[in-house]
C-alpha cells in the first residue's frame, strides 16, 4: 500500500466539505466559548454579591464619618468665629482711639527736662484695660522724675501715669519705667 491517499471527490465537493468542516469547527468553538462565559459568570456571582454588600457597608460608614466630620467642622468653625469676633472687637477699639503715632508724639512732646528716655513700648487696647504706653529712661534727680510724672498725669489724653514708689530710692541717675494709661477719645 502506498502512503499517498487519493481524493476521489470533485473540487467543488472538496470546497463544500471544507466549508462545512470550518462551519462546524466555528460552531463548536462558539458553544465552548459560551459555556466558559456561563461557567465563569456563575463563579463570579458570589464575588459580585460580596462586593455589592461591601460597597453598601462602606457607603454607610462614609455617611457616618461625613456627619461626624461636619459636626467637628462646625465646632472648629464656631471656635474660629469666636476668635474672629474678638479680633473685630479689638479692631473696633483701635479704630475708636486716636492713631498711635499721634498719641506717641503727644506723649513725647510733654516737657521732660533732666529726663533721658531710653525705651518706649505700646500696648494696644484690650476689652478690660485701656491703651498703655511704657516709658523707660533715666532721670537726673528725684525732683525731675516727679515733675515728669505730674506733667504726664496732667495731660488731657492720659488717664494715669503709674510709677512705683521704689523708684525714688536713688538720689541721682534714677532708672525708671512709667506706665501711662491713655483715656478713650
């Protein structure tokens, strides 16, 4: 016997046979593919159900967290609002008083013969206390220091000029700090 096979079919029958073979092969492949899709779909169904429940739980937790954040945000908002309200009160107090430069100039214009001013500090007004200016320096004698304190106290825009009594302990070259409280204008 020979290893060569002889095809006795006509060429159009061979062509028809090949077409039907590939058609059956394609149909079989489609059925196998459809079965694979169905089987994998069945295996994915529990995962889908699990993930759906997990998403619902996460959304519920997110809603609870957003509510707690909103309440915390309201608390911080109220704290910031209180700070801003205090700032507004302070700005209103500053606006009600004479400008700082004019007040300091008036204070420094008060006659201070025998007094050398070495420091000056300004404290803005608060709700409890008025505007204060601290004047530091060295006085030549007790009398010049006392005259300067009286001149400060007699100024119309100054409510008080406080000087500790212990400052008068030295006779000459007396270091001092006078705290001047301004009147509201």
